């Protein structure tokens, strides 16, 4: 079975893991943007748009809890997704528009 939101999972596991605080999200997202390939950046952007379009914040909260060991309410999740999209989906060639 294919995992939902594989690049978002990778971001939670490899960048925004439990040792970091929510206040570090901007720095970690910019680090991801600087280090990862275009394929991975576009994949994460697609996952983030898919999450927004899903609009099931209970499911996303459970996903983040299971894969990132974080308890985030839906307002924090929306803020997280919006910030990440703002940082990732601006100023790059190959911008993903969904």
C-alpha cells in the first residue's frame, strides 16, 4: 500500500522531527528548500496542496501525530501548511501550481 503524502512524511521524519520546536519550522523549511532536489521540493508542495484540498484536519492531526510525534490543533496545522507553501512555492523555476 502506498503511503499518503510521502514527501510530507519525509519532511516530518527528516527535518521537522521531535527535537525541533514549532518556532523552528521556517528555518527547517528553508533548509529543505536549499538541500533537496527539485523533484522532492515539488513533491512536498504537491503534498501540501493535497492536504489543504483534503481539508480534513482531524485526519491530518492524526497523521502528524503518528508520523511526527506532534500534537497540533487544526489552526496550527493550517498555519504550518500555509507557511511551508509560502516558503516553498515562491520564486523557484518549476513552481507547482495546483
